[in-house]
């Protein structure tokens, strides 16, 4: 990628933390400040990604092993970067993404109790993403039991059930949460951790405060 002009902000967290809702509210806030922005997600931020999303988040929880999952996520990520994220940044737009590479580390490494060698995921990152990383990662943190209950309630009203990971045992989600917090503690210059066990309005204000502080918008 050539010189980056926009900012890349990612939302991370377990199931039911409200990432998509908070991303949309942030997009509206940035637009009110006359900041051009796009909203996207992983997997599924491109037409190819939508096809991969169907494979990854629907169906039998055991149809892929952790390595196969990681490879599919990184295939989606590369297409996402080349076709959407990097062009938007070069055009001066802010890119808001619901999940990025931290999700792969949290789910496929920590969630599966380190059955995939961490160096494998790091090599995939270097090959696919290179030195590029988010300017800010907002980690929405919540007790997995609360988050899973929220996510399953939301899924009950949907025609397509994207509950492949929700169907995993609670231990998986507890390990994943611990992994996210470990990554955030190791990179405080990039991460902001917010308590997601709040009302939508309260959490949105926390997100706005984090954005204003980091990018000096107010």
C-alpha cells in the first residue's frame, strides 16, 4: 500500500458485545464531523468475503479445524485489504471494520487453547498484511455468558443462523476473552478496552470519548 491518508479503526470482542451497533453509531458521529468514512466487516466485507462468511460462521462447528479456519480468514482478509480497505484509506476515508486480525488470534489461537502454533498465525499475518495495522482497536469486553445470551437472542430472529461459534462451549469463549485482554495489555498504544456491559448510549459515549482523545476531534 502507498502512503495512507485515512485512519483504520477496528472493533474487536467476543460474541454479543455490540460491535456492529457501535461501529454504525461511530460512523454517524464521524459523518456529523464531516469525516468521510466507510463501514466494513470480517469476514464478509467484499463479495468474495460474503461467500467465505457463509462457510465460516454458519453450519457445523466442527467442519473446519483451527488451521483451516485461519487460512480461510486470511484469504478473506487479503481480498478485503486489496479491494476495499487500502483503496479507501488512500482516498482519505476512515475505515471502520467489525473485526480484523486480532479476531483470528483470539479465536483460532486462544479460543482453541493454542492448538495452532502462534508463529503460524504471525507468518500468515506477515504474508497477508505485512507491516500494516489498525490505527486504533476498540476492544468491547463483556462476560462471555452475557455476550452469548445477547448473541443467541439476536440470532433467534434471523433467517440465516450465524451461530457456528456461539455453539462452542463456554470454555472456548472464556479463553478467547482472556486472549483479547492479553493482546490489549501488550499493545496499549493501539488498544482501548471498554466495558460493553452498558446501555447502547453509554457505550457509544465511551467510544466517542476514545475517538476524540486519540484523534483530537473535539
